[in-house]
C-alpha cells in the first residue's frame, strides 16, 4: 500500500495550462525538444506543496514537494527541489522516501538526482551525476552510462512539464528521460473541470502520464494527474488504480 504511494511520488509528472480542443475525437502526437529555454517558470524558491495520501478511504501518509533553494552544480546555477513522502500502515509498515533534484535554471536540464528511500528499516539509495554537455551520467560514483540530449529526471520532469501549455485532446511525447530505455514519456490531456481537495475546490486540467517503467504511470496504469487551470499550474491531485485498490494524493496546502 505505502510502496504504491512512494512510486507515485517518484514518478509525479505534470503538465501546463490547457487550450481548447480541436475537432471532437481528434488526437495528435507532437514531439517537443526545447520548449523551455526562454519561458518564465511558474514556480520559485520557497514554493512548498503539502499532500495527503489515501488508499481507498484510509489516510496512510503525507507528502511534501518544495523548491528548497538555488545552488551551483559544477558551475551551473540550479534549482534544488525536494520531494518527501512519509507513510505508515498500522504497526507493521513505515516508510520515508525522498527524491532530490538539481536542474539548470536556464533550461531545467537535470544535473544531479538522488533517491533516498527507507522502508521498514531497509534503505534504498542512488545518486546520479548527470553531464548533459557530455552525454552521460554516473550512477553511485562508478557506473558511467549514456544519456539523452537535455536529460530530465523524475523530479525535474515534473517542473519542466509545468511550463508546457497543452491542448485538450492531444498527446505529447518526449524523449528526454535521463535513462534512455525509459523513453518516450507521453502526456495525454483529457479534460478540464472542477475537483475538490482538502485545500478547496479548483478548476483542473486532467492529464494522463505514461512512461516505460513499473509503477503507477506504467503503460496501462490509467493514472490521472489533475493540474490547476491557472498560471500556477500546481498539481492538485493524482488518482490511480493499483492491483489491490485505488490510490489518491490530494493537495492540503500551498506556501
């Protein structure tokens, strides 16, 4: 149950504001390589989002996502973002999963990515130093592997996607995930309408993200992310069905 919530955090993709759909039933696939470079971003240092995590009707944890600061990675100014999810199930399971990403302030390209998960006392840790200018990344200080042009990790992909305007009825495809075999990532914009969260009622854009990995956003997973239909483009809610039930992450507060 809680592990499913952790997978949601790790793969938390989003998208931008909507435009009106083309003809009913019409759908196109578009490829975008560099839509960010000259665009103002809808987030800033100090932004902090808090979520509650439910499995079915039961509250099982909390999650936070924040832009912690602006730092320098190998001479490049970079946003530092942190995503933490904490949960427990009665007395027999607990977890704290943390994702950290450092990505270029100029084009949101990933420079460093850290996964640090602790589940029932078992730690899972990976650190990736990503070198987009040279076309490779180093995993845990030893393995060097090729990467894509202008790579994105799990967290930076989320912030990148918040800058992209999407049309209802269209599917967008990106070959920018830093692990080559996980591409492409697709975002399908489904609809626009009201939703209720612990933080209040919002108008939201419903987006279905899919990429080639296990977890809630795997092909056929039917996950939906709901994004604020305004200039903030904040992720308001994610819903998905897993093998043993339904999972929901809902916005509680925003700073």
